[in-house]
DNA sequence: ACTCCTTTGAAGTGC
DNA sequence: GCACTTCAAAGGAGT
């Protein structure tokens, strides 16, 4: 494992204990990994493909089972993907919030040079100005102390009236093209990839996306005096926001089974579902999945994820730290955008899973089940984070 | 149409 | 503080 002497001084996760859930076989595999690290990827790929194809055509149910397929993958996966996972590492994440200005020249889609307010340039924190009368995302709309706004009306102002108009994110970031209907078709440069389906956008619109909000924060803060800040009830949604009414629509009349009245239920359904920020591994998966799919023709996500899990473990501490860093920034931004959000809010948003086939009661009283796939003793705990990790 | 599978990590809950 | 649970993504497979 590339990780991490989780010493107490390790700010990557000093308090977290690294529990390897690799079994002994995987230890051996680790050695084999080194030995086979130079194997021709094409050979492995073709082997994988062949075996996969054989599996799919075989009448042997043992062979066709997913588990046997995964065994096959496991056999071939040792040291399989040694290419740097950063060969195409995009500058996806909002860089360290305190260093945004320094990084903006690198092509960060969210920022233009000089977009940050002085406070943002010098602070590690996203400037937060919380006004009770503003919508929840207002924290990102800090007002710039910049006393010298541009004399010419910015694009956010109507050329006719000089009054503020709501800037569309497409105007703020190249990543947010306008959809034909005028609704913002938001895609997150981090992996909310172009063409990816957009999460539910309620009529009134949601808060702006991370990048859009940040772009707004950046650009507007230097352009607008407080009274000029336009409404941000744009028709934009963050991919993390899912309209419950659209994505989580219960089919029965009383899915929650707790006597929720129709009105309450409707309200609940319409309440946007703010998703969890992606963790380091999820970010890694999002980035690497297409490569793995292309490399081994596998499409089954479960199999892909197993491969990605192994590749994740094969990453060096430094490599992993990049993703931990990205994830940390995601969480920071998420918390800035949704200060009151809790992961608990989403409990029960998914269909519950069973544990050992037994129904289980979730914290909210719903039937649930745990990660049945993780065998006893292999269940993971939070591993230590890379060296520069900060909560 | 819906759920499961499979991975790791963050965060929540309960003791 | 520990153990456990849930949910983030993904898409094929199974019901």
C-alpha cells in the first residue's frame, strides 16, 4: 500500500487508522504487482478481453458469474495499470482557495486573472458574508472592497438600463453552455462531464454550481458594489443538487410511511437533494473510469470499480494526495455553498440495501442494508490521508 | 422500472 | 473513541 505512516503528526489523517483490507493473497499480489509491472498492457488487455468473452460465451455458470469474472480480473490486474494516472490529469478542481489567484493563469475555468478579491487572495478561506435575508448561497457572494470597479458596465449589467441582469453561468465559465431552452445546462468541469445528464432543475432554479458560484463570487465581487449584486436565483443547478421530485419520486403514495401529509410530501419531494461531495476515491474513479473501460473493454461498473480500487491502492502517497486534496477542496466548497447541509440529510434518499438478506432499520426508520459485499474483516475504516491532508 | 453489485472515503449515529 | 451505517459514481445485470 502506498500509504501512509499515519503518524500523529501526519496532517493527512493523523487520527485515522489505516486498515488494509487486503487479504494475504493481496499481499502476495502486491509482490506480483511489482514483478509484473512491466507486462505489456496490450497482452493483459487481450487476455482480459478473451477471458471476458470466453466467460460470456461459456455455458459454465461458474465462469459466467460476476465473481469468477472478478477473479479473472484480479489475476490480471496485478501491476496492470502503471501508467501515471495523471497523464491526463485535468486541472479540474478549484485550487486551494487561498491560491486561486496564483493558479488562475493555469487555465482554471473558474477564474480569470485578478478575479479574486484581495481578501480571497490572501486568505485561506472563502470570504463569507452571510446575510440573513439572502439565499443560502450568499456566503459566496462576498462584496469586494475593491474601490475601483470598472467604469464600463460589465456584461452583467444591461447595456440599456445599466441595471444588473442575472448573469448566466455560460457567461461566467466556458463550461456552462446555454441550453436551447435557456436553462443552464450545468456541467462540472470536475467530472460532471459535458453531455452528462443534468440533475433536476426546478423551475425556480437552484443555487449556482460550485464553479459558477465561485466564478460569480470572483468576478462579481470585483465588479459590483453590494447593491448591484444581482439575484442569483439563476436557473442553474449544481450536479450535487437533485430535485427530489424528479430523481427520488416515490411511486407509492406514502413512501416514507410516516403519515406525511400530501402537502408536506410535495414539499419534501420538491426539496432539492444536495448530494455529498465526492471523496478522493470517487474523484479518482470519475477520472480514471473511462481509461479503464477503454483499456479492458469491461463495462460492468462493479468490475471496473474493483480494478479502480486496486489501482487506487497502487498509487503512491503523493499521487493519492492529489485526490485527497481535491476532495478536501470539494468539501470546503460544498460546505461554503451549503452551510447547513449534513450528510444525514440524504439518509434514505437511496433505496435501502439489505444486510445478509435481512432487512435492517436505517436511522430514519427505513429498511436498509449495509454493504453486503464487504466481508467481515475486510470492511474498511477510514484510512490515513496523504501527508498534506487537511480536514 | 427498479435494485444490486463493487470500490473507498466522509460523515453521521449509537454505545 | 470505536464500530457500524449510509451515500457519494457508474452502468451492466438481474428481478
